[in-house]
C-alpha cells in the first residue's frame, strides 16, 4: 500500500526514501485516479517510463466482481503498488476493499509510511487522540447535515471523543457556516486545511471564538474538520 503526497511536489518532506525507492522499482500499480497517479510516478522518476507502466483502476465505481482480477499480478508473484488519489490508501479510500480481499486470499498486504490528512489533522488539533472517530463525509442535504452535526456533538460530549469528518471541497464553506450556527458555543472546532502543503492552516478554538473571528477561505481546498464537545 503506497502512500502519495497530499497535492504538492514535496516528496522528501512527506515520504521516506525507502518508500520512494520501492515505488521506483515497480511496474504495476492499482490506482484510484490515473491522471494523478501518472503525475506522481513521473515525479518520483520510476525506472521504467511511465507510459510503460501498468495502471489498473480501482475507484468508487469498481464493482466487487472486478476486484479479483486486480489481484492476478499478486497471485503470479509480482509486487504491486496500491495508490490512493492522495495520502494513504485504504483510509477513506476504495483500496480498503482490495486489501480485505487480499487478506482473504492470504496475499500479503504491506502498508508503507506516508501522510494521512486525517491523522495529521488529529495530531495538530490538540484534541483527544486517545478516543476518536472518523465519520467520512457529512451529509450534503442541509437538514440532514445539521442533524448529523447535532448527533456527533452529542456523542462527543457523552464520550469525550473527537469527531473527525470531511466534506466535498466546494461545500466546505457551507459546512463551516452550519457548524457555527448549530453547535454549542463551548464546543471546540479545529479546521485543518491543505495539510503538508505551503498553504497549510490548522486552527483550534471554541465555537464562540470562531463566531467572532474572520473565517478562513476553505472553498475548493481540502479540509478536515474536528469537533470536541
């Protein structure tokens, strides 16, 4: 399982040399997004020209019936790199389905070290790192989103558990507005934007302080939200 950068050419800052060297020697990759995969593979300077590499798609549209074919090179004894579009594969990523099938077929799954926006956000938040939940995407429907925020805030208050979630980047600003409008004043909110990039921003403070602050620009920028009530 081969991590990639979170959207910048900062290889040396986020990926160990041994991970880069391993990836350089592979010629078969299972990828979520072929365009970003080719860009990353060009960046690390694979031993073979990128046009000669085999890129096998695995994304949200891949059916369960198509998964076994992706394991064929592994069953033949070949090492294969599984890549997410950004960050670590298998975390909020369709690669988890293939890893599960590989385990069932007794094929070794080897996670490599690299950046995870979810863990980086938790590390930088100052929130409870002993007990936390990643909820994935918040509902896009406004009323369902408001109810989800109230539910996770209640759960956080009862269990002192950090709630971590994301939204499609073009809806980030709407989500932030709903958090500030419907969560309790003492609930703490962390916004972690563009993690590991030059425009990285991590700010944690209570909702009451956020309501008095100038809000950061989040539109179309990858952002992780964390709440602790």
